[in-house]
């Protein structure tokens, strides 16, 4: 399936998700791992569109999300930088573009290694909590589950 | 907000809905009214995108769906014919294009006045029941609520 940039922007405006997960990880330097992720979830009937996105960007994975839902997913930092650059060149039309900008902000912090410091992680958690307005309860759950806010000490 | 055709196709692939409602209406010739509708629902934060769609097509209404959800909606038959023609020229990439084709089929039947006959209405109800696969329970509810299947006699 051959896709063009404007279609991809429109589809991601509808179906895309820029997500910054923060997970407890005892092997990580400060006990938490930041996992930025770009994903597009579809019913399995539209698997070919997900593969079309993979071909369009030239990277990423198509894998099962849950049950009949599949996703095109990008997690590798170098590839996420390309995703962020694409949406800088081709801005989203919906308010999701604010998520894309915040996502780029998190990527920039990570590029400087700030996610490996407590202050940097707290800043990333703050930005992440402002993302995915339509999906905030889920993020709040995740933050709560991982106890990022309680475990990372508040600034004095 | 200026939109281009490919973005519109991508966005509708994600967020659009081709819907054929069938409602009981005592003033209609055979007691039921067929209401085909094209709609795109968004959170009110993206009202400007809905107005962008209205400008793009040059017709339709932006109105409240429920609570914080607003919709761009087209119900006028002449305008729906234009919508159908647009998506024939610019096919959807997801399986929603099958809905768009079925929608065009219903429009063609209506153009011939077949929705005013019992046989035609039954055919339209059959096509409508095959649409919106991702949303079938809602359609099933509607059909049940309107008792189309029980009130329109089955063919011998």
C-alpha cells in the first residue's frame, strides 16, 4: 500500500498516539526507564494500512496490541527522531500536534541524557502528564502504577 | 484552516463515519425514513478542524454530538452525493472504503426512490446492517430500537 505524506498526517491526526511511558526498571540507572513510543492502533482488518505505515517510514514494527487490535509501533530513539522530524515538516492539524511537540521536547531531553537524572526524569514525567489529553486517565494510571510521582522526590 | 484532499482522506479513514440510519416516521410513505449521514466526530478542542472540513467541502454543519463531542455532519442528499463522489475520486485506504461504497449504493437506491418502497427499504436495511463493522452493536441497537427488521415483513 502506497501512502503519501498528507494522508499519513491526516490518519495520524485521527489514529496516532505519541506516548511517553515511564516504567520502574531496577536495572536502569535511577530505577526508572523512559519509553517514548509512537503508535497507530487499528483493528486487524486494517493490518495492511499498518504495514503501509511501516513501508512509508521505512522502519518500526507491526505487532499485536491486544485481541483484534494491532499496532504500528516505533520505539527506537533514532527512528523516533525521524518521526518527530517528519511531523515538524508536516504538522498535524488537530491539537495532537501539541503532543507531537511535547514528544519532541522529551526526545530532546533524552538526547542530552537528562532521563538518566532525577531532575530530568521529573521534568519528563511532568511533560508526559500533559500529553494525550484525550487519554489522560490511562496515563495517570500508569504514573500511579509506577509511582513515579511519589518515588521521585519533589524539589525542595 | 486549509485542508488538502489527501489529509481529508487520511483523517476520514481514521475518524469519519458513513452511516445509514433508519428511523420510524409516521409521516413517511411507508412509516420509515432513511437518513444517510456522513459525520466526523471530535472533541470540542478540535472544533477548528471540523470547521476546516466544512470549508473544504463547502457545505455541511458543525454541531454538538454529545457533551464535549462535536461533529461535522452532512445529511442533505445532494451534498452527500458530492461526498460520495469525492471518496470515489480519492479512495479511502482502510476498510472504511467498503462502507463508503455501500453508502454510495444506498444513495443510488435513494436516487431511484427505492427507499419509498418496502422492498427497497429492506434492501437498504440489509446494506446498512453490513456497514460500520467496528460499530455494529450501535447499528444493531438502532435497528432493533426502530424495529425495522420485525416491522418490515420478510420476503416469502
